[in-house]
């Protein structure tokens, strides 16, 4: 039987001008995200966590035509949750 696990992730967001390698924001922007995952054990959830967390990474242009890069910084925690979907 699979249980629900919460994967708590921290992402770093940097903004770049087009064709530049150095971020224009001197202080990075942070996003904390919790991903719910079904897994058979804590070890199984841990094994799946990095793939799920990396799937959320993205790069896009904002309204000012700057490049926004959202990258996984670290996985903060993984913990079991109570399943309300039984």
C-alpha cells in the first residue's frame, strides 16, 4: 500500500538580462514548495524526491523581456502525511 509523503523544496530564482551570464538581482528570490507524492516507504519517497523537485525547474521570459531561471536549491525535508484520500 502506498502512503502520501510531502517533499519540502527550496528553489532559487534569478533574473538575467538577455545575453548576460550574471544575474541582475543582487539578492536571489526564494520559493518554498511542497510536493505531495505517493510512495511505498520513506526510502521510496526519498528516491523519487529529486526527480519530482527537478521537474518543477523552469526558465522563461518575464514581461520586461528578462530571463527568469527557477532552479532547485535543496530538498529541505521529506515527511509522511495523513492520507485523506483513502
